[in-house]
C-alpha cells in the first residue's frame, strides 16, 4: 500500500482553508462591484464600499447572535 501522508496533509489543508478563501473572494468581489458602480466619482465609490462593509459587518453580527442563542 502506498503512503499518502503528504497528499492527506495537503487535502486537509485545503479543507481548512477553502471556506475562508471563498469568503475573502466574495468580499473582494463585493468591494470591486462597489467601486465599479461608483464610476468616475471617487466619493460615491467610497460610499458604496462603506455600504458593502456595513452589510458584511451586520451579517456577521446576525450570525454571531444566532449562534450564541
């Protein structure tokens, strides 16, 4: 039987990191959409990025509250 110790380690590392990676990619995409919708107005783009941040933080707060309850 072949030893798969290295591959098991890599696979377990992937299982540990793929969820946070997906979350980071989703947040980056949301910020990118906010900047894209802002167009030429830098102030409006920053406003949309701030709204994105507030949405992410409020979602996190709701999830933590539900998990605590």
